[in-house]
């Protein structure tokens, strides 16, 4: 009993004293989690509303000369757009006149590449964010089989792109692969390609996303913290996000990289949005909002932000259908729903079936963009 009392007193004296004879300072409470500066969440939100410079550096239907592109950027920037997505095809299309050779080595002296750099630099000078990608790379999409041949070529292509731009500011964003499809998962392929949900297509899509991501990060410089976007398959369909990225472990970086984002697209339903579609197939405002809300919920689950890289309504025939309040309302609903969920969006403009601005960039078509951006 006496021994116990002595031990208790000794313990109290020891625990209540320090070398200064003052009461010990308690351990501070851990700081609340501080968002990483320049993280993908910050960048995606800051990107806000944007547009696609479609049918240009992806296939050359529109001029790739900077002086012809500048008015397009200017008119969108004048409306308050915060970013431009520039689809770029490096090893395909253009009748074989490619920017990169078969091994993915870029020709920095290629006239089209030099015009691309001018466009990127100009948009950045306007304090816009810029997204560049690998777009119609069907040498990869239609033939990928997980072998070293394709892995090496694709990784080398991204090494070349990332190395050239590694000193560019964080406002330049890399998107690994536009609309994974073909061997990576294709809709209505009549058995030619695996379906988007097949285990093989899912595995290939994840592998290609990882290849591009790792190649970019390995180049160092600003690319160690540059935002990199990865995509779903089935042409980037937003409905596939849970299949391709069911958990954070399936996103490149395994949740340890705060500079990764996911890009999805939506032309759903195609019977309304597609170039052969009809306004009679409009699904209703609630259906559009619910689909976006579902993607937002999965984004929250993963802890990874979302960019809607493409959406729109096209008409090859019945072009007058686009000049309607119903179509203008669709665009506005889509814009409001994505921004309301802290996503960004890049509306598709190809100056063709999905055109929003005329070919010269002097005016908007059907008042779609001004209506979409109206408060």
C-alpha cells in the first residue's frame, strides 16, 4: 500500500514537470487538411466554361493557320470562356502528313506543329487554360493489344509532347487519349470490337491511361504537377465512369496524385444529340441533370474532379432544329448542371454539324453560346 502511494506520487511529479519547471505544452491538434495548391480540383473549377477547337488540329477540315484561328478564340474569350480544348492528332489523319513519325517522335519543325504552338501560346497569353490531347490515334485505338510495340510507341509520343511543353505553366493541361474506343471498347460494333464493359476493353483502357500518365510524369519539370486527364472508354462516355474507375485504385496515381482529373463526354441520348438525331428524342431536362448528378456523385466517391470534355447537339439534316429554344435550353441545362457540381465543361464546336460559331469567327450560330452563358 505504501509502495503504491510512493509510485503514484512519483508518477504525478514526473508527468507534471519539465526541465523549465513549467507545465508541459500539450500536443497541438492536427491541422485540418489543406487543399494542394494548383490541384486538379482547383484547376477544374477555375477552367469553368470552355470550348473545343474542333475539326482543326484533329483532322484539318478547318484551317490550322493561327491567323484564321485567332478570331475563333477571341469571340469565345470575349464571351467569358475560361479555357479552350484543342484536339490534336499526331500520328494519324492528314493524308499521312503527320506531326510525329511511326515511333512517336515529334517533328517540332512541322508547320502544323508550329501553328499549334502559336495557338497554345496565344490562349495562354489571354489567361485561358488550354487542354491538348492525342485525338484520332486509330493506329492505337483500333489495334492495341497490350504488347510492348504499342506501349513503347504511345509512351514515346507522350514523352515527346510532355518534354517539349514541360516548362509551360500549369494552365496547360494534358489529356492522355480522347475517346478510347475500338480495341478499348466500342458501342454497336457488330462484334468487330469488344464492348466497353468487357473485361478486356476495361483492362486496355486502364493500361493506356496509365501509359500516358506515367510517361508525362517521368519527364519532370512542370509536368510533375501538371494536371493530367484520363478518360472512360466507349468514346469517353460518362455512363462508363463507374466501370473504368470503380475505385481510386483504378485511377492513375492511386489517389496519391492531387493533379489527376477524369474527362468524360456526353452525347446522350444519341437519338437526340447525334448528327442524325431529332428533337423529338429530347429526353427532358431532368434526365440530363440526373445523368450529370450521377457522375458528380461518383466523382465525390473517388475524390477526383471531372471535366466534361465534349457535349452538344448536331444536325447533318434538319439543321433548322438547332435554331430552337429546346436545343438552346439543352445547352444551358448542361452548362448549369456541370458548373453547379464544381465541374468544368468544354462544349463541342466543329464549325460543322455541331457548329456554334461561323467559319470566320465573326458571329455565333443560333444564339446557342450567348444563351448558354447567360446568368
